[in-house]
């Protein structure tokens, strides 16, 4: 009897050791590590990749993300990340994907999260804003800077390979709108505002977009601004992307420089215009469900505050619009101003975008991603300060590539 009891105890010991060894070699616990349904902080969609950011969990050594083309996660692909974000690449264009997330903790892997969904971008578009200095001659450097001497250079700048955007907003086109649209007719369709305002022309590639509607009567100053500055109406078009049938709202504006006004009053006028345009465009986005592009010459540096009046850039961002400079993955020539020293035909410095007055804003963030931001500059060969002559304008074109998901 005593011998039998010893055999039973030995058998129990062997079973216990076997179970213990099995547990130490299995990375998945018998009981899941608990529920984990992180908040998805951001989904940024491009043509063939989606960047996910989610709420992190303390004490996590790594995360696993699995994604598939069906909600039941059949044939899912799994990837790991050491941080609470992941860029999923090599996806199909304009396509829906489903994904789940789990975390590895000291207790083992958590349960998979609920299934979420995201789409790659529906389409992309390159957008440029360009103040063309629409005057025949400038008295400071006349006759070198006369319009008829530089207009061919301007056309070349618009069409050169690193520009040649799908949508372009032009400022200082009050007198030159018809001539400009004629210059570009083999490459762009144009809407010319019935109002003789600075930002009178919006152009688009006819193989890429078609015009749905326009509005030349958007008042962004109301009764808060009087006199000649109230003539700075924006120009607006609603465009349809031909391949997908998706539409986008585009606004082009040039708020006053105010050289004839006290500095603080000019800043107030710009602030009023920016705020009213932002509110108006957001309202239209709510009504239509369509994303918004606002671009133009805002005549103020990004972070400037004068006598309590914020720059147009600050106002736009406070209203929830995004500056493509901030959002872009890649940025070019950001240590230069967006304006030119006409007298010397040279660039102006502007460390890390601090001397920009030309902008492209987008709204809402959930529908538009940005890959590139460029201040386009044609330098003389061998120089990083002197510009090729004739200099097309006293502004450089500013271009961004946008990806739309909706």
C-alpha cells in the first residue's frame, strides 16, 4: 500500500512538471490577457498605404496588427510594431481594409480588438497657389520686370515638370485674367471670376477635373471692413474628379497687404477675412460632405500677432483647417520665404517656413492627407541665392500633393 502511494505521488510530480514546461514554451496564455479596444487616434490614407495610430497601453512590449479585405479577417496579414502606430504598405488603390489590434503584456497577448475599417485614398491631386505679380511694369526695377518680358518665364514655371499641378489658384490676375487663361488654354481649363478681384483665376487639368459649379459672390468681410479692401472677394469652384466622380470645393483668395493702412488695421482686416472664409468653407463642407481646399496669398507670416490680431494662418488653424506645410511628409525649400527680392533677383531667407505668406489649407483632416510641400524655386546654375532671369514673379509657386479619402 505504501509503495502504491509513492507511485501515485511520482506520477503526480511528473504530470506537474510536464504542465509547467508546456506553459513556459507557449507564448499564448491559456487565458487571454484581457480585452483591448484602443481608440484609433488617426487614420491617414494614401494611394497604396494607410498609417494607423492608436491609443497606447502601458506595460506593452509590442503590438500586433492584422488586416484583411473582408470583415471576417479571412487570409489576414499580421504585422508587429514596438509603438502604437504602423504604416501598412503595398495596398490596393481606392480599396477598403479591415484591421484589428492586440497587445503583448506581461500576462500574454490580449484579445484582438474589435474590427475597424479604413480605405486607401480615392484619388490624389497636386495643387499650386501662385501670385503672378499682375502688373505691366514695376517702377523700382522697370523695365526689367515688365510683364511682357517675363510672361513666357511665368508660363514655363507653371508648366515645368516639378509643378504642372492638377489645380492652380492664381492671384494678382485682376487685369491679366483673360490673357493668363489664354496662355494656358492648351493645358488647363480656367474659371475667371466675374468680379475684377486679385484672386480671379482658378485653373485645372481638363483630363483630371471638370467644373460642377462656381460662386464669385462670397463676401468674407461683411460690415466689419469698409472701403477698397472689401473688393478682395475669394473665387470658388466645385470640381469633379473625372475618374472617380468625387467632388472637391476649392477657394482662392488674396487678402489685403494693407500698404495704405496702419499695420495693425491691415492685420485686423486679414484676420476678419480669414476667419469668415474658414467658417463659410466649413459650413459648405458640412452641407455637402465634400472636402475643402483654401489657397492663396494671405500677406502674413505664420505666427505673427499684431496688436492682438492673429495672422490668417493662426486663424485658419484655430478654425480647424490644416496648413499643408505642417502636415506634409516631405518638405522642399522650407528655409526660404515664399516671396522674392525683385530688386536683386534673389531669394529671401525664412528659416523652417517662418517667412511664408502663400498657403494651401485643407479641411477636414479625416479626408485629406498630404505627402509633399514645396516652395518651387529656379536658381541660377551654381547658386543657392540668385534666381534665373527673367524672374517670373515676386512670389514663388507653392505646391502640395493631396490624397483624398471619402
